[in-house]
């Protein structure tokens, strides 16, 4: 599973923790597939998107940049 987060009018991505529901605006990203550390469980959430970065897929992705 991959979660694509919405782009805001200012170009940032609105991330939501899939564990606790916290929100954050992420700027300067080239993709809407994001996974960032959350203090609720001390992990990058969502974990399904974390694999996108840890396996290096982010560097070789053909995803259309938005």
C-alpha cells in the first residue's frame, strides 16, 4: 500500500500520522509519498511509505513529480 498525501495551494504536502492523527506541513518535497518520524510510536509513519525511502526507491522512482 502507498499513501499519497494532498498538495496544498502553497506547494507543501499535508502529512497526517496514520497512528495518532497528528498533522504537519512538509515543504520542499518532490513527491506526495512521505513518511516522517512521529513521537507517538517513535517510528516513521506511515510505515508503508517508509519503505519507499529505506529501499532507495525514492532515488530511482519514475513517479511524476507534482
